[in-house]
């Protein structure tokens, strides 16, 4: 009995390690149910061969534009231009830092990624991982996030998409930003239960796509190809 339990624990540990290094994915959303596939990238992916990415049946890409009040992703312009030439539906995203006024962040993002036609709504990445540590209260975070979102909505003429983790949804978003479309990170389970209705789902950060040399985040859109076209303006 003890040996059997030990073998089960070893097997579970091996599976966990394989998941961490990207050889096993907890989630594999079927193409039949989720035919619209996507990636999200930043300078961390290096030079991306966007025509090869498009050939791999990647339909959309969220591309990092900015962070905080002064950081500009060094590959945003290149990724934005080349993804568009490859026929991939694009959206720009901003990493929201908890320690910079929302108005400053909005102005910075709009300087890097001004409103454009034929693209997805702007997205705002709200998560605790990788964020600053000197924030004072969740109420302050919510207030500055609201400022940022309202400025972007006024400039773009449509509501931004909120990228959320289970932690940011629990601590910041729930009950305060219910009117915004959601791009949810859930790498272990299919979104459900208490999570809000989502538009995009990031189901792994350990994906492999031809044309991208590093591991990359993989996403799906909730609807059909004809429906994602309705998001473009």
C-alpha cells in the first residue's frame, strides 16, 4: 500500500514538472468548441515570424504596448506592424501598475497605442504578479484603474478588455468593474464557477507556436470567427 501511494506521488510530481516546463498542458480547449485561437506577446518572445504564426492558424494576438507611466515595449511597433501584415487580428495591451496614477498610465498608453480602426479593443492587464510593492490600499488601486479605464474608453469609443487572474478578480475586480469585457487567465481549469463571463481565455503560458522561438501564452475567443469580427472598429 505504501509503495502504491509513493508511486502515485512520484507520478503526480513528474506530471507537475512536465506541466511547468510546458510538455503537459492542463487545458486543451477543443478547436471544435473554440475555433478562434490567439497568442499574447511582448519583447520576451523576441523576433516573431508573424507569417508563420498566421499559417499555424493563429487568428488574433494581443501585443504588449506599455507598462506603468513610462515603459514602452521595445518590440511593440514591430509586432503591431508585422502581425497586421500577416492578417492577424490585433489588440494592444497595457500592464497596469498599482503605483502610478491612472491618468498618467492612460496618457502613456494612448501615446504608444493611439486609437485605430480594424483592431480589437485595448486591453488592460491587472495582476499582482510582477507588480510594484509600494501600493497603499486596494481602494486606491480600484480608483486609479477606474480613471485609466474611463480615459481609454473615452479615447477609443469602446470599453477596454480587462485581463484578470483569479487573485486580481477576487481582490480588485469583483463587484466593481462588472461592465467590462474580461480576458481571464486560468491555466489549471476551464473558467467557470464564480469567475465572470469571459470573452477571451488564456489557458496556458507554456504554449509552442511555429514562428515564435520561446514559450508563449495561448488564448481562445469565446465565440465564432464571425463574432470576433464584430469587436473590430
